């Protein structure tokens, strides 16, 4: 290998730990979903067919940005092109793809998850739903990249969800936030048409957060 093995070894362990946490929250079920983190010009990504809640570092494969395997005995996830596309087009440090129940349910019905709570602003506000495409396809990767424009999350029609972030922790947090927002919408929709925050209300929230130094 041409990169520091210690950094990649830790990346593989961190991906496995992230899988355990997401599975514990119900966002990863069986082998459905995949997680990756970037280390320089390399990506540590879950291998195909791995039961993610029991993933080990050996179940995480290292590839370069062209998709060539540089470390690991297992083939990378079938959604590798989706992950690599995000790294090539976005300043992402990690990517999480899930088939989580609430996000997937919303993807079956809506073309966009509207901004119903100001916490969604951390993801970019309203979340687009990419049109359906076969898993692992170049078409799915392309549609997802379009849906992610200006966003940290996207829903995939009749499929699931994708989030990214500057770190693996941030990408996981975004996946949890997206699932929460989708669940909130689903529950509210059983009572009636959910109220949506308009652009002025969203801008007021952003201004208040900046004024108060929220999150610092």
C-alpha cells in the first residue's frame, strides 16, 4: 500500500463502529445499506453482502478514487460508484446510505420532503427525492448527485436515503436527523397536512442561529 496503513486501519475500524451504531438505531437492517469514509485519496467502504450490525474491520474494503481495491479481501459494496461520485463532486469526508424505515417510507410517496422543522436546515432544508433507478447503477449515482446539489442528504425513490458530511460522525448524525425528520413528517401526515416552513421563516431561523452563535 502507498498510504499510511495505520490511518486506513483506523478508518476501517471506524466504519465498522459506525455500522454498529446505525444498526442499533434501526437505520441499517441486515446487509441493506453501506458506509464509507475518505482518507486522502482512498476510501474505506463496507464490503458487499456484509451483515452491517456485525461488521468488523475485515468487512471494510479500501479503494482508491477510481474504485480500484488497494486493501481488503472482499469486494466493495455494489453502491461504490454512488459513494465515489459524492467524493468526486462534494467536499465530503464520509457517506452513509441506508434503507431506514421512515426515510424509505417517505421516498415511496413524496417527490420532496418539505422543510417542516428548522432542524432540517442542517441538511439543507427541503430534501429532494431522486427518481428510482436500479441499485448499483450509474443512473442511480447520477440521479443521487443531482438530488444532493446544495444538500447534505437525499432520498432515493422506493429505495432509501443518502447523507454525507465532513466527518464520519457528521454523516451518521445527518442520517439520524434525516430519519427523525421523515418520521416526524409521517406521524404529522396521519393528523392532516403538515405545515411547512416558508423561505422567510427559514431565513429567520438561520439569522437567529448566526446572531446567537448557535452551536459554537
